């Protein structure tokens, strides 16, 4: 939640703005439940375990309501014809030559070769273990 300094700052800010008739809105985001509501339901203390949280929180209000923005129909699956943006571009269309290769070796074979090479040096392995 908030650290003590943040709570004091928010309290001071709320008192100042309410005296000046300024409304401040502190939205609760990135959570399904408002933490302040849960703490209030528990007598001003946060729940200390998951079971007590579930008992206090209950089911979120949106969980039992139907989805309001669900699509009414879905497009059929099938060919989209020769729509210009539907095909995967070729290497040439991306601006590369067909025979152009990466300067970096890679792949599973190269990784296994490097692994065998690194574990073949026992002194290095022992020194890394005790470093």
C-alpha cells in the first residue's frame, strides 16, 4: 500500500485541498478490490492471510455481471483473397539479400559446442565455484 510518509503527505494534501474547496481523486488501479474497502471491512486492519482476505473481499461485482462489450458476431475463418497486407513479406521485400548471413553463430549446435568447451576446463570451473 502506502508508506507512512506517503500517508502523511496524502493526509496533509487532503486537508489543505478540502479547506480550499478543491476535490482530489485518488483512483485505485491495478487491483480488483479497493484496498481501503477491505481494510475498512476488517475494522481498520489489513487482513493477515489469504483466507481472511477472501472472506472480506467476496466476489468482485463485475464477476457476476455479463460482459457488456462482447462482440455480437465473429468473422468467418477462411481465405482473405489477395489482400496486399495479408502475405508474409519476402527477405528481398524487407531489404535484405537472400544469401546475406548473420555475423553471429547461433543455434543449439553452437550452444552445445560452447558448453562442452567451457566445462572441459576443470581449473576454471573450480575457481568460479570458490570465487
